[in-house]
C-alpha cells in the first residue's frame, strides 16, 4: 500500500515504518500532494500543516474528497489523530490498486494580442472546456478557470450570456461563489465597477482564485494593468494572431516585447483560423509555434477541437497520455458492460 503522509506528526511515521507492505510518500507542500494522489491508496492529512504552494488547502481538500468518494473509490483519507487511534483500520482496508498516471501540472496561460478579432475569448473558453471534459474521463474532474481582463465590454459575457454575480460582487463579497459554464469557472471583467476597488485587493483575489484551479486561462488585451500584476505566476504567454497583415505585424511586435520582459522560453506565437494560400503568404517570416486550423462552426457549441490543439502544445506528452488513457478506459468500460 502506498500512503501519502501530509502531517508533521512523528508518530504517524513511526507506525508506518513498523508496518509491512507499506510505502510512505511524505509531502507537505500542495504541489507534491497533488502529484501523489493518483499513486496512493491512503492519505493521512493534517490541513493546518500544509504549505500552500501553488494550490490552496481548499483545493487539496476538495480533490481528496473527490478521489475518496464512492464513485471514484481511489483512496481513503484520514487525519493523523484518526490514524494513530486505529492504524490497522486504514492499513488493512481493501482499496483497489489501479494503474497510476501523471496528473497534468498546474498551469496559468495567457492568450493576448494588441488586435481584436483574433479569437482570444473563444479559444480561451474552448481550451478550458476541453481540459475539464478530458480530466473528467480520468476518474475525477480537475478544475479550470477563464479570467478575462479588458478595459471595455466583456466578450466572455457576450459569448455565454449574462452572468451573475459580477466580478465586483465576487471581490467585495468573498463568500459568494463565482459562476460556472459547463464545469469551467468564469471571471468576466466588469471593468467600470472593478476599477473602483483598490488594485491590491483585486490582485489578491485573482491570486486566491488561481490557487483553486489546475488550469487557469487568461484572456486579455495588452497591456492590461491587472494581468501585468500577475505576470510572475504566468507559465506561458500565447500571442494570438490570425492571417491578417495588421494582426501579424502586431503579433510580431508583441512577441518581442513579452520575450524581453518574461524570456523567450515563456512566449509563443499561435496562428488562429489558419487555412489557404493567402494565409500562408500573409504569415511569411513569422514564427509559428502553434497553428490552429479554421474549424467550421458545428452544431455543438464549443466541442473542444480548438482547445485540444492548445492543450497538446501546453502539456505535450502528459496530455497525449491523458487522451490515450481516457480512450483505453472508455473501451474497458464498454467491454465490462
């Protein structure tokens, strides 16, 4: 049995060392706990001992509760006092050993451009929706969010419809839960009201929300003061363009500016709505790290075809394993029926 030990209580380690057939995995920071969850059958967790980096305690609590739910049945959870009181109750429990896999690492990515009309909002939402849909197939759904930073009207609200509560209400009343769309948490910007709040309060709220999600997708024009304040936690800046001459030139300049600020290894250029000879000619001389083909609008709203290309680029081999693992599990369930 593999046991995740997230506590400072020494007696827990002594009891585990004395047990046979037990492998203890010690972890106090929330990143290591997150990584160890798919590979363990028992989690001994004292939440007050956890180091909240990069996830919040609340995120870990919810994820462990989901992993130990009857529908999933991957592991059992207890605190140190419960384990010490009756170690054999937990060590002898019949928790099935399942094939382990790597959870996708926490990522905060930004879709940005100088120009409008590049498809930032659609691509941001489609990426988050595909992430939620695919992780749900792997026994438990991982949380994703879309944050919007704009100075004008909310394109996210226009895309999915009017949402309440507003961002101003969410920040000023932290007990209110943000809205969701098909499993993705949304934070559409209402700039005219949010700007009345102290910038430190707004930044603190965003950082707290990012800590609750595995994937955070930010949709923003550049520059935008709120996203600049979060720049140190952004893993990847994706400069988005379409095969329009003005958009291409803007993308070239923005890539250069962001690479100077954050480093070339953190900046990519993505070409959206690619297709045809005219598009190829317009893009001559422009680096293309990610090409997203033009996809006809289907009958299903947001099918994940656009976001799938983004996730394969952001997560590389980890995401390929996720996709193939999901398909194998689906075939197995069909055979079992």
